[in-house]
C-alpha cells in the first residue's frame, strides 16, 4: 500500500485511501454495530459487563448507542505519516526499543 515518491516519502492516492481504508473501516463499523444491536435485541449481553457490579444490559445499551457515533477512519495524512515511519524503520533511520528493554532498563533510557 502506498507509493514511494522521489523524495523518499510514501503517499497514498485517493482511491487507495477511500477503498483501502475508509470503505473497509465503514463496513467493519456497521458490522460491529449490527452485532451489538443483535446482542441487545436477543438478550445476549452478558459479555458486556466487565465488573461484577456492572449491569450487562446497560453496558450493551450504552456501547450500542455510543458506537453509532464512532468514526474509526483516520486522516489520509496520518496514514501516510505512519507509512513513512515504517519506511524509515526499514531503512534503519529510527532507533527501536523493545518493550522489555524499556521496562527493565528504565534508568538507562535517554
């Protein structure tokens, strides 16, 4: 995904962005909303309570209505920035730290 330009930047064309990201993200969100609606209507909402004192029906109800407003489409420029960051990592221009190294050697971080 994405194309290299002469100045070593990665860009997406608008078709890649809309079909590859927005369209797929939109359908995934609609499917997730449908599954929550199905769980709400069928009474299958026991998995929505995280704590013992949570009301499973209320959690499912709130997640359903909140998810209708969620938009998980990222801006084209942000996706291009992430692709460029991946390219810089592949070229060795970015220093990577493992999670274990960050947790164990906290005093050695720069």
